[in-house]
């Protein structure tokens, strides 16, 4: 079995995933296309050498439907022979795309693969693909489905993690991200050069002005997702655990 080597890694800035975010008007295919063109230019890449383009994408509908990877390759001007696959493993979709690409290289199925992920929650909101897991009450009841925010609160409650501890962790994360950006530790970020994008000089979600007091004032939104069915699921999976709503948009 041979080695799989990472030759380069680039990404766009990260915009806020809501209306008014820097990339709210930018189609996901344009985000990907920008990176594909940049990769070709900076590496002198002959795209006909690329065996496959594998992209992770959770919500494959609307702007993100119809095998986004293949269509993005064509729109970016890559060789028509480049295949494309779009994979969904929920929040680890991009990681899975990279992992599967590495496995195929190591197994000798391909020599060169480009892999990564894309998601625009501004244009394609979470759950908008209407999957049965969260739209069909029968399926939700049969599988014990709960919103992942509630699941996160339950995991925190099971392990005794408090709201104050979660807030403190988030504060440290934002402070570290701001410091890393100021120190130039993100050299592979590619500005999005399309008319619809708002100029960003760093990731839009970094908040270096947060305080413990401002974090403490944020509401815990996932309490509103708890109904009788969810309470029964929680009781079945974590008997005796007092569900506390720990997480906010800040954590």
C-alpha cells in the first residue's frame, strides 16, 4: 500500500450563515469554483490529471443539489474527464470526502484527487432537504431522533458540563482564533472574488470582543425543541439525567 500525500490545502474565508452574512448572495458552486481555479493557478495544475473531485455537502438540495462536485468542476473550466462525487455524512461530510480520497490513493485506484467540502447555510438552510428523519414523525419516533442542539445539551448534562464552562470554552476558542489570525497563521485563505461577496479581511465568525457577561446573556434556544416525544427519548437514553440547556449560538 502506498502513501497518500497532501500537496496543498486552501479555503475561502468563513462567512456568517444567515441573511446579511458576507457570502449570503454567493452560490455554493461559486465558492467551490473560486478554489478550484486558485488551485489550478497556484500549482500549475493540469486538471486532466485529476481522477476525481470529491466534496462533502450535508444539505444537497437547491443550490447544492445535482452532484455539486461534478458541476463545479465543469463551471471552473476543468477538464471534462474529471469525475465528481458529492457525499453526505452530516457534519463530517468534508472530512469523509478527504478520507475516502486518501483511501483510494493508498489503494491504487487513483493517483490524484481533489477533496474538500462546501456548505452555504445562508442560501440552503439546515434541514431544508426535508429528510424523513426530521420531517416524518413516524421515522423520528421510531429512531428516537432529536435535534442535534438538544443532543448536545443532553451530552453536556450527562457529563456535568455547565453553561458557565461551555461559555468559557467558547470565549477561549474565539480569543485563540483572533490571535492566530493576527499572527498570520492562516496563509491558505483565498478571498472570494465574485461580485456578490462582501470583502472580508478575516473569518466573519471570529469574535474577539466577547466577554463572559455578554456570553451569559445569550438565550439557550434548544429548550424550545423539547416536547413530550423528545422528553421520552431523553428519558430512555439517559435515565435519571436532568436535561440542562447549556448551549447557545455562542457555543
